[in-house]
C-alpha cells in the first residue's frame, strides 16, 4: 500500500482548458485570468478579486494596500507557514506571534488584545486546516483598535463562518492555489476585498506598477502607451494557470464534499480512541478540510509524534506536520528574539500533531487503509 500525502485532482477538464489557452496564442495574463477573477469573486462573495502568482504575493500586496510601514507591528499566529509572517519582514515591520488554541490550531483570540501596541497595524488570522477562526471577535477587536484584518485563507476554500463565506468577512482575504491546496493551479493566489481602491492598488503593483489594465497592451484593441506609477512587482497570474483554475472552480464544491466525507470517516474511526485526539470542530462554522490534523495523546502512548510519522511512512502512509511554529526557526529566533516558553499551546500542539492524507483522488480503500494503519500503530505503541 502506498498512499501519498497529497495528489492533485486533475481531469480532462483542466487539460483541455490549458491546451485551449496554449492554442489561443495568449499565454500570460489575459481574458482567462480576468474570467477566473470574476468567477472567483462571485464564488467567495467579494466585490473584487486580484489574481497573482502566489498567496504569498497576495499577502505582501495586501500589506502594501493597507499602507504598512517600517517599524509597524502585525499580529500572526505562532503556528503557521512562514509565508504568513515573512511578508511582514519585507517591510522591516515586526511580526508579533499570538499563541493558538490547542483544539482547533487557530489563533487564540483571548491572546490578541494584550499584544496590541500603538504600532500594531493589522492582524493576519490563519484558518488552520480550513476551519475559520473566531472572526466575529477578531473583527470586533480590529474595529475597536482601528486596525485591519487580512485573512490568510490559504487553507479555507471553501469555508463558512456563521453562514458567511470566507472571503466576505475580513478587509482583505488571501487564497492559495499552490499544488497541494484545495484549488490548484500549480502556483497561484487570489486577494479579494470589497475595497475598490485597495483592489486597484494591488492590481497596479502586481504588474510592475503600470497603471490600468497593462495586460491589454498586446491585445488587438490595446494601446502601446502606459505609465509606471510605482516600483511594482512581477506577481501576475497567467492564462494557462487561470484555465486550470476555472476548471477546478467548477468542481470546488464536489471536491469539498469528498474531503468532508473522508474527515467524517477519520473522526468516526479515531474519535473514541484514547491514544488519539481528533480536531475540535466549532459548531458555527464549516471547515474546508484542506488538512486533517490528528494529535497523539502522548500520555497514552510509548512513542512521540516523530516516531509515529516515521512508522506511518514505513507502512506507506504519507503524513506531514503543520506547522513547525515560527518561533522555532532560526530566522525568527535571531531577528525577533522570540522564545518557546511564551507559546505553551503551540508547543503542546506541535509535539503531538500530524496531518493525514485527505483529498478527492483518494479511493475508499485508501481511506480504510490509512485508518487501519493508524489504528494498528496506536495499538502497537499503547502505553
Ligand atoms: C500554502 C500557504 C501559504 C502560501 O501560499 P503560496 O501560494 O504557496 O504562496 C500561506 N499561508 C499558509 C498557511 C499556507 O499553508
């Protein structure tokens, strides 16, 4: 048995779309990219969608849009991917880590207010594994303190918080279309916002700081004149990627249903086992189930997480760990001097958590295979 941690779900629809784009002669940003943006904005219930070549680029330009400056501070969860936080360092601003909840892995909202200073400009919540954070509380804190909320929704497509789509709540929301994410274009990202001015700023900056619809320059009706209004970036998406994205968008709901079914099977199989701790699900929201983060009850086991993941791999089950907390990495330790004992919940989760395969290309027998291997190992290493 060999069950990789992830396999993208690619069918003839993506292949035909990509081939069509290639044959059309228009490879870079063009009509397909604009169509993808429009359909994406609609699907997450936002007024504007700005595509880019990664979610990291989206987070970067979102911070530019809100006017982040050197010396400012931005609050991020301590347990996330470095992309959430590295973009703050681009500005010589300071990422301030908030500890997470042990049950959901999301930013613990009770920790946020005490981290806010006169320099805090924004909060970047991460919807860990796809489950939305406590957005009402986060938006209320932000409003009260006059700061912005930029959601890192790399895991949260599609996801709901109190009947609202993720993408329709924060000031700017950033999605990822990286190869392993719930909608994939190989590489890619989308920033959505109801603020038209921010959307325009991001549109200009993603393509060299060239004003207005620069991509139309080479079309039949395009004009050769353009103006550079800022030192922009080369962050645009391409029509080849957008063609893949459009095909993926069409089956986003169905792919979500299949992940939900797998999560339910895992919950059912592991929920009553003393050796394992299933993810906490809050009742007023729906996870995208990008990841299935399972935790070990170390008190009931003779082995730790590292050994457990190794044994899974030996039996053909690809698992991964999300995430090594940021304060453990040399860059953040050296540059910002953060220390582990300040984040007991992140440490607790990090010592126990690992992610199991969860994707629509998994067959019924793959899911059963994963369950059997995990149960076998839990029994074998029971204390
Ligand atoms: C994948 C990921 C990103 C970065 O996405 P890219 O599209 O690869 O730039 C950011 N944040 C989190 C939490 C992620 O998992």
